[in-house]
C-alpha cells in the first residue's frame, strides 16, 4: 500500500472520529479532548489516534474512556467508511500543545526579564561627566 493511501485513510478516520466523539459518544472522560492526527500502519491494521488535552493530568482517564469506546467507534467507522480492513484504534497522547504552551511561557518570562533589564539600564544615573 502506498503512503498516500494510508494518509488518506488516516484523514478519513480523523474526520469521522471527530464527528463521532462530538455527537455520539457520551462518555464524560472524553470531554475536552482534541484529536490532532491519525497515523495508519501501511497494512491498515492499526491506527494511532493522537489527541491533546489542556490538562495532561486527565490522560489516564481519557485513555480508559477511549479504550471503552473503541469497539463502538470501530463499528461506526466500519459503517461509515466501507473499507475492507478497519484498523484497530489506539489512543496516543500528543504533548506538543502542552510543550508549546510551556515554551511560550518561557519566552514571555525571558522577554519580561530583558525588558526589566533594559529599563534598569535606562534609569541608571549618569555618574560620568561629559568631556565637552
């Protein structure tokens, strides 16, 4: 199978899963979940469903909820996608958003420290007389 086909199947699964999680799955453990990508294996037997959370402490709860909903999700995907082999779904936490927020916070602190340092240099009294 080509990489193009696996990418296309992954995109279809991503779109359908997002719809199913939004409208059909009522498990409170899956609330606040954002799907970021689906990576399908070349033989189409496994799909890693990458998700992100603003609260990474909920990761174990979300994975348990996803595991409980996986059979329902597979049945619904099989009915909607009509592909010969429907991959087994595996939830994988995508920490890139959390890491990005942490990096953004570090940049803000560095800029603030630079601004304070520059303000301190501007406010320093001139002790040296001019030679003019």
